[in-house]
C-alpha cells in the first residue's frame, strides 16, 4: 500500500464542501446529510476530528471509501465517562476496500491526535449495525473493560497506565417508564442515516396502531447520560423498555419484540 494508492484527509469546516462526510454522500441535500453537516461544524469547535479515506480508483480518481470520527471524551456523544481519553464515534471502510489495512491506517490517525491523552476509547458491538465490530481494536491491543446489555462492549487502549479507566454511564431500566406506552424514539443529528431510521419506526408504529413520539437529544450531556443505551445518539423504546439503537424495518421490529415475548395484535 503506497501513498499513490490512498490519501487520508483531515476534513473540517474549511474544506468539508470540497470533500464529503462519506455517509449519504450521494445525497448531500438530504435532511440527514444537512443535519450531520451542521452538527459536524459545531463538534469541530470542540476538538472533534473527521478523517476521510480517499482511494485511488484509476481513471475515476480518488474516491471517498472510509472514515473515522473521534472527539475528546468530555465532548463525546456516546454513553461513556471518558474524560482525558479520545473517544471514537465511528470508523468505517466500505465495500471491496475492506481487509486491505485501511482501518488500521485510520486508527493510526487517531493515535497521532491523541498524544498526551490517557488513551483511546470505543464502544463496540459484535453484531455490528451502527457500532463497529471489536475485531480491529483487538488486533490493535485494545482491552475490553466493560459490557452492558449483553452485547455492547467498551474497549480502551491506554497510553497512561496511571489514569483512571473509562466506564459506561449507568443504564437505568426504570427510566424509560417515564415516557409511557408505545414507541419512543430518541434521535440526534450525529448520524446522517437517522431520519430514515425515524421514518421507518414511525411507519411501523402507524401500521400497528401504536402510540409514538420522537424526542430530540440536543446536547452531549443528554447523549452521555440518557440511561437507555451506550450508543447515545439514537434509541427506540417500546412501553418504556429499550429495543433498538439502529435502523429497523417492520420485520426487524417484530423480531425484536417477539424476542421480548411481546406479540402485537
């Protein structure tokens, strides 16, 4: 892998219009992309970094095929207490560009920007979806230090062995009851795919005559301490109980509810 084969660009407010934010890049005028763009520009002021992987595709030139987004722990939009650490929000390499070492190259960018900090933290899920799989981080000697809700793990690569460990903020299974019956959808603008997920959830609720409401999370404090899920920036409750943190179609919602012993009429 040579420099002529790929580039990694630091995208910020000054050059984002010349590049893209990878997700939904073919629909820059869409609600999701525009919401993300506004959110992105505010987070850059807080020290967030967004590195875009450009791969040389010959006559097509350099095309965006991966990204990593990370931010100092005090400003993270994940449900973790990680002050002094860098927190990875997202890392993604798409399609045929996977398994070529690009994920490691993106991680190296994060390490460079984390010098002088306690280390790097990431929330993972073995089943993927909207959180990264832990395989890449295990390869880079990250250590799993906590698990919540059975499938979500907190990994850390420490640079300062004397620093306190990061941790998940507590999950409060009783808190959701305050939002009453039906479907409660919590959303932020961090992910461009969120509007599609919200629309699918609302469509499901309407089809099955389920009460529903959408609540916007507008601050890092709300995202960190929602008490529902460590992803922080999107969550769906049913009758006050957590059921999903990512896009679900009707079949997906029915499967999740069935797993909890809930059958709709």
